[in-house]
């Protein structure tokens, strides 16, 4: 399916009601959540980032676009959440220390819930001890998101702090600047570049069957 122009434009303009209305209209017309996400929502956020990078948009514009995106995610979220299924496992997810970006993290959390995992969302700007506490409370995998090249190094500390405590819990990382190479360098157990990919990596790390 092609990009939904009304939705794309509303996200770029930070028009919350417009974005919600466009998303609802697209869903009512039979669009899939996947296509809305991959053809319209994520490209719109990427476009806003490009405008910021070229000096044509500023932090407030990024913020209002992010809020419009969040408003749409509130509509999409219930459509993804699996009901009545036996939990596949328990994971925690947080945005790394110093980083306030949470849209990607929220998408990953949403997809994991949709795939039947219990997800402990630790929020943004997570100190390393938050992940440790989540593991001690039962999380079987730790997912860490970073959107800034300056905060990526703190992911290494998450792995190090867990290992120092003798915790072998798999750590899965992601976020726009993160790569498989970086994951290998810091000893993370998995990496994915999309929220859907995150579900597969978590399944592999936990040794559970891949969801359909
Ligand atoms: C929205 C936004 C903001 C909003 C965030 C609001 C929010 N609630 O998240 C606000 C305005 C707060 C913001 C602030 C800043 N931002 Co900003 N922001 C963005 C923007 C436009 C979109 C990010 C986004 O949501 N993308 C959409 C999501 C869906 O994509 P994603 O996060 O990559 O997630 C996907 C995958 O990566 C993956 N994934 C994500 N997490 C995880 C985790 C795991 C475990 C796995 C497996 C996968 C996975 O799955 C997701 C879905 O497919 C980007 C531009 C861009 N191109 O990314 C800039 C961008 C990230 N920001 C940038 C900058 C510079 C900043 C500021 C420093 C600006 C400033 N001068 O203050 C501050 C930093 C604040 C802080 N300390 O964190 C730069 C970073 C440059 C760099 N190389 O580090 C970017 C790239 C813009 C640019 N082109 O220059 N920002």
C-alpha cells in the first residue's frame, strides 16, 4: 500500500487531531497497521528529522510531530495487543541513559506485547540500575533503545553492569544509529533495525517459538 498523504502531512505538521482522523480513516478503509507504520508514520518522522538536520525545522517541530505520532500510536496500540494468549516471556525495555527519545522504544514495546510478551516499560533516560532491578524482578531479556550517537556508549554500560552482577540475561539493542557491528562490539546478544525485527530477536534469545 502507498503512503497515506493525509497522515504523512499531519504527522509532519504536528497536527494531532488531523493525524488521528487520517489514521482512523485509513484503518476504516482497510489499511493494515503495518502499512500505516512503515509507509506513512515512520517515514514522516524520518522526514521531520531530515528537516531538522538541514536547519529547516527545530526541536519544537520535532516535538509536536512526536506528539502527533504518539496520538496515532494510541489508536494503533489496542489493535496490536494480543488477548487471551499465554505470555511467551517477560522482557523489559528502556531508552538508554541521557536519551529522551521514546517513539521507537514504544513501538518495540507495542509489538512485543502484540506478540504475547509481558513488557516492563522502564521509560526514557534509564540509569543502568533500572535494568538490573527489572531483571531481578523477573525480566528474561533486556531491550535498550538509543537514538543519539552520544548516548549509544551508555548501552555498553548496561551490558557491563549486568555482567558484573553475574546476570547473563540477553541484552538486545536498537535505535536509528545502532548497528549489528556495534552490538557485536559491546557484547550485546541481539540487534534489530525494526520493531517487527525486535520480536524475532527476542524470540531467538529466549529460545521460544517465533510468532506467526
Ligand atoms: C522526534 C525526535 C525528537 C523528539 C523526541 C520525542 C520522543 N518522545 O521521542 C525530541 C524533540 C524530544 C528530540 C530531542 C532531541 N533530538 Co531528536 N529526533 C527526533 C526524530 C525526528 C524522530 C525520532 C523517531 O521517533 N523516529 C521514529 C522511530 C519509530 O524510529 P526509531 O526510534 O529509529 O525506532 C525504530 C528502530 O530504530 C527500532 N528500534 C528502536 N528502538 C529499539 C530498541 C530495540 C531493542 C530494538 C531491537 C529496535 C529498536 O524499531 C523502531 C521501529 O521500527 C529524529 C530523526 C530520525 N531520523 O530519527 C531526531 C534525532 C534522533 N534527534 C536528534 C537530536 C540531535 C536531538 C537533540 C539533541 C536536539 C537538541 N539540540 O536538543 C535532542 C536530544 C534530547 C535527548 N537528550 O534525548 C538527531 C540525532 C543525531 C545524532 N546523530 O545523534 C536526529 C537523528 C535528528 C537529526 N537528523 O539530526 N528529538
